[in-house]
C-alpha cells in the first residue's frame, strides 16, 4: 500500500496526529507526531511513477526517535510503516532541548 500513496494522500492529513507504536521488551509506548508539512520534490523519472515528495512531522521533546522505520497510525490513513529521520528541533536557533523534534520522511 505504501508504494501507491501519493503527495495528495498526505496533503489530506496535514496538521493531523499520527501515533508511533514503540514496542520494547520493557514496554509498549505510543508517541504522538503531527504532520506539519508535505512538500513536492520532483516529478517521477519513470512514466506512470509516483512524484517524489517529503513529509515533515513534529514530535515532543521528551523522546528523540532514532532513524528507522516505525509503524505510524492515523485515523484517516490507518497503519503505515514509514522510515523517519530526526532532522533537528523546531526553531533551533539556540539548541533549546525543550523544543519539538522534527522528523522527515522522503518518498521516491
């Protein structure tokens, strides 16, 4: 299903919450992210292929998720496995550790 998703699918979820399910030996935790930006990157190089786009998510400052694939859940889109990369903090001018963490996912 993920291979068929387009920028338009995510445009419809802008500013909506996505839950990240983290399962470890010690606990099962949910972390809330918000889809804050959907950006067109470039047209597909393959005829009939998907245009490239990126997603930006904002998360709390308590936990920084390492770069890897996570299961995200959204009321509209259901469950999706998405590769997230932490790219910095919101308004990171003074390296304040209490600012929200920003994550990016790129679809090619």
